């Protein structure tokens, strides 16, 4: 968990491959352009939303609460 991993390209971690495949960014790009991209995953393991890096945590609160 504390090891550097790749999130894009041929060496991308399997978790990020699944997250990116499930939700592209606002421009339709699957790759992660910058760290702090956030993914919301429901209790069944479905990726339900993707938030851009500058999105503050308080702006995703409503979405998180809706999926609890």
C-alpha cells in the first residue's frame, strides 16, 4: 500500500485499470492526468463517479452519502 505504482500506461496497476475503464473524465479521457483524482465505488464494487483533482472533499459529500 505504501509502494509507488503506475496508474497509466502498460505498467498500470490493475485497480486503476478497472477504475479508469469504468469512468472516464469529463473530457472522455480514461487516463489519470494528475494525482488526487477521486473515484467513488458503491458497496457492490461498482465505480459510480469520478471526480477531478481540484474537486474538494466537501463537494463530493452528497454523492458519498447517497451511496452509503
